[in-house]
C-alpha cells in the first residue's frame, strides 16, 4: 500500500460516515415533517390515520395520535405498508406524495453519490487532514 492510499483510507471513512449521517438525518427529517402534516390533518379532522387494532378511545389520545403519525410516515416512506393503519381524507393524498418521495429518493441518492460523486467534500476533508498532519 502506498503512502497516498494510507492517507486516503481515513478520509474515505470520514466521507462515508458523513454521507451515512446525512442520509439518516434526511430520512428522519422527511418522516418527522410528514408526521407533523398527518398530525395536523388528524387534529383538524381533514384526514385521520386510523389504527384498525386500537379502540376509538385509545386512538383519540394525544400520544397515540403522535406515535401513529410517526409510525405511518416511516412505514409509508419506506414503502412497507403493513395495513394496520390506514389514511382517510386528505391524508391519502399526502401518503401518495410521501410514498412517491420514498420511491424516488433511493435512486436519486445512488445517482448523486455513486454515479456522480462530489469532490468538494473530499477536498475539504483532505485540507483539514493535511492541516492536522502539518500541525503534529
């Protein structure tokens, strides 16, 4: 292994961890944003998310509404769709948009990071690692 390859390995690891963390934050942001939208629609009775295995009393509790909206958002974005919760009203349209986003996002990320990788992050991290090596 050459000296340049040895320097590059920690950089590749940092870039990988950065990209993985960015991907996690992106998906978390989408899930939470859509869950707030579902919660809003449920609160104003424009499109509730119905849990088929919970009682009506349980479904009207605030924490259950919140957890159900987060659960439904994550399941919809990941295109799993267990069938235990169902959108009604305007939530159906929002679910279609979220499912479409969940369907398009993975290929878009493959194109962005694998087929056409950006060198700007790598150059920035290379500069910082060079400064660290010069300082020690």
